[in-house]
C-alpha cells in the first residue's frame, strides 16, 4: 500500500529539517501501469534545502532516496524529484 503524503512529508522533514517540501500524488495518472498494480504510488516531490547547495543533481536525488529507500519499490514505485538550494529556488 502506498504511503500518504503526510507520511512522505514526515520522512523528508526528518532528513531535511527546515526544508520547503511540496508533494503531489500522481498515482491516478498511472492507473494500470505495471508498477501501480500492486498498490505502489507515483509521487512528485519538490524540496528546497540548504543541504543541496554545491551538490550535483545525482547527489541531491540520492539524499532524497535515502529517506524513502525502504518504501521503494513496494510502496513507492516512482518518484519525480525537484531538489534545489535556497539560492536556486529564489532565482
């Protein structure tokens, strides 16, 4: 069963204290998709955190995935990530 947005937000807030976290559940757009058949969700996450400053896109995504690793792929099938530093988000 896929996690709720509140559960995902709690996990991400633990890994990124003080971050701006915006989440969307896009699971309805993937009905019938192979990964969605078992109940796993498709989500979109936007995070703005100072932890991302100076990191590559891959390193940023790894930090986000680390917070949710035990839910993938059985509860979360797909996660689209937009991870920015505060300076990038402001510009």
